[in-house]
C-alpha cells in the first residue's frame, strides 16, 4: 500500500485506534501508602518511603462516594483506580478485599470501575498469587523493573533484580498477565536496547519512562536525560521494533508511530483540551488530588481539592484546576501551534509536562517532534504500512495491562 493511493484506508484504520477527544472515563492514581521496601535512587517519593501510614477505609469510602456523585452527575462515566505507592503489595490482601466490598456497595454498575496496580514485584507470597490470579480485585498489573543499573536497591543498598526475575517467572507460570514499565535514566540508558529485547522475548507489553520527576537538583543531575538522549533512545526503539517483527506494544513508541501515520495519511486531527480532556489524576495519601506533570510533587498550590471532603464534581471545576488547565493550554500555544504534527499528536505530552520535561522543552525543543520527524522520514523510504498497522492493532497488551502501563508516574 502506498500513502499516495490508499490514504483513505489508512485513515479509517487509524480512526479506530485514536484516543477519544473527550475521554468518558478517568484514572485516579491512588497513593494508598508511600511505604516501600526499596530505595530506588531516582524515586520522587524518596523522602516518604519509610512512612507506613495509609489511607483509612473510612476515607476510601468517602472517596468512592465523591466519585459516585461525579458519575451520577454525568461529569464522568467511570474510573480506573490505579492503586499505587510506595509498594502496593505491602498492603495486606484483606485490606483490598475491604476496599472491594466498599466499591460493590457504592457503585451499582460494576462496569463503572476497574482496579489495577503498579508493583516492584519484590514481594509475592502464595496468598498474593491466589489473589492476583483470581482477579477478584486487580484486573491489571504493571511491574516496574529496569533490569539493568544499580538504582533499584532495598533499604540496605542491595539490588533485588534476581528476586523480581523469580517472581515474574511465578506470575508467568500461574498465567497471570502483566505489563511492565522500565525507567530510563542516565545509568540505564545504555541498556535500553537490551531492555527492549528482554520484554519482546517474553511477549510482554511495556513502557519506557524517561526520568521526569525529582526531589532535588542532585537527583536530577545524576539521573536526568537530555532531550537528544531521549530522542535517540526512542528512535532506536522504533528501528529495532521495525526490524524485529514483534507484536509487543511499546509505549510511547506506539503512540508516536500512530501520530506519524496519521500525519502521513492526512487523517482527522484531534487536539487535546486540558480543561475537557484531562483524564489522569493523582490522589495523595492525605486526599489531595492533582493533575499529572506539575502537580505530581504534591505542592499545595497545585492541589485541585481534597477528594475525602469535596465533591469530585467541584474538584474538577475548582479554581486551581482551571488555572492548571490554562497554564497547560498556554504551553501548547507556545510549543505546539506551529508544529506540523499538531492535531495528529494531540499535544498532551506538552500540556502534561513535568518540571524536567519543561526544561527540555525550553532548552532543546519537543522530543516528540524530533522522533516524529525521524519516523516519517524512515516510513517514506519504505512501503510496509499494512504490516505496521496490523502489528499496532494486534499488539500483545490487554486493556487492563495497558492501563497500568499508561501511568506516567
């Protein structure tokens, strides 16, 4: 198929894969507890990882009530609860069963909600195996694992990679599906191709997550990547994916490739509207709710409100959220309006940029645009759009694990 003679077919194929302009559901990334058994040197929660406090059942009930109100008011149609940490599997399984009872009592329609989690997978007992395999609570699991580097250590400074490998084998043996996230830092960047080959060999969809949040300048200096380094890693990821014939879903590469194909096919444009389309929110242990990017470091000035005490309807129309949406729209005006890919790329990578990402935008420019230039240039030299479309559509990533993979924190 050539882009000049078959654009309509390609455009129609891409339409079924594009992100809705107005997402009907939201994700609440719930920081159930910050307590963790690891001390990953790049972790932006580093200063709170010894804190064992957790959200109480009473406050979880209040949160569910506020979400139910937003559903009844048709402000949202449903929610994916991403139970996050800290390390979520340090929370007793019976605690999640109590949460499940509250959900069933609060929501009339079970399709209204979904539960997923992101774990470092260093803790996995027989009870966990039974609980995860039953899917009585978690419908999706994301495993955060970098494979290489010396950053992911426990409280005594010991690497736990062998434990994670063993536990992944146990998940696979028990038929428990999971997605994966591998953080790219200065110390793991040189291993990016090996990381990609590892997940592809297992047939597990994963996400490359460049380091983007820090608790201080020193952490950012040690682990942060430059714009060119990020772009080069994603370009190589794309080339290796093309050559491999793999069906494994790799984010954000798959997203960027979809943007590139839409651009080449002259497909319909869809622009991200921060005020209407924001769909991912972080709930801190104290109930304060934030947008991603600027709000992920829990500064009070970025809080949209407290979901334990305030209606989610009111939170989503709060002055701080309106202010955040206005600032995100201004960033898009500055960095996206003149971009030839704008609309094929909706613009949310700029709108939701975290502090380290904003620095790259200001000093280097948009990494996404750099990668799209490369993808388009490569695709124009080849004629395998049909094969690419089939691979993107049939990528090995279930809806639930895709949710877990999509969380950019």
